[in-house]
C-alpha cells in the first residue's frame, strides 16, 4: 500500500499541488490519469468514490493540466446504450 505522503509527493511532482496539501479528489484523479488510465464518471464513482468527476476535471484543467476527453458508448443497466465522457492524458 502506498502511503498518503508518497501519493502527495507524486502528485506535487506533476501538478500544482504543494507537498503540505492533504490528499484530495483532484490528486486522486491526477494520479490515476498519470498511470495512463482512461476514466468515465461511472469509473470515478465506482472505483474512487468521486461523485462530481467533471468538476474534478474542470479544477485540474484550471490548474493547467491538459486533459483530453472523448465520448464513449456504454450499455445501461436496462440494456440500451448511452454516451458518457471518458477523460485521459
């Protein structure tokens, strides 16, 4: 298990986070995206516990992080299809 301090140090290396900052949702998102992951709002909710993922993306972009996005077609629980945004670096 990676310590909270290690995650903060990792995040501060690549973004505008200070080493004294506590782990927050922007840091969690940044770390996952830096790992090469492509995340939708559904992924962020289920895996990271982040309910307002587009806001976290917006905050990171405001800090100068270049985040790309695209539409992804996913199946709903009712068997139909819908589109969701998928974010990546």
